[in-house]
C-alpha cells in the first residue's frame, strides 16, 4: 500500500475497536487521483463516520488538502458489505 494509504490506515486504526478488520483499497482514477475504499467491522462504522458525519468529513477534508498539495484528487468512501 502506498504511503498515503498507510497514513489513512494509521488514523483510522486509532478510531476503531477492531483494527484487525480494517481494510483499505486504493482504486486509481486515471492519472488525476484515487478513491480509497475503507471497510471496517460493522460496529466500528459509526466511529469512523462520527456524529452527524463529522469524523468522515474531517478525513475527507484532510485528503482534499493532501490532494491539493500533490496536484491530485483523492476520495474517501466507507463501504459496507
């Protein structure tokens, strides 16, 4: 997993109770960016989303800032199976 994916993993592991179930897939979106699909244990999804979506919004904001620095567009999505 590239450096950014590992950094995302490090942050999310701090939020969840079951870090062993955390899975992050980076899906390239052409040359301009990537989508990060995050899967967590069902009972941890609320912790990653946060109250009224504040936590996931903050994570997306951080990715936007990193994307601006890298000249790319990064997206973040929580996937429930």
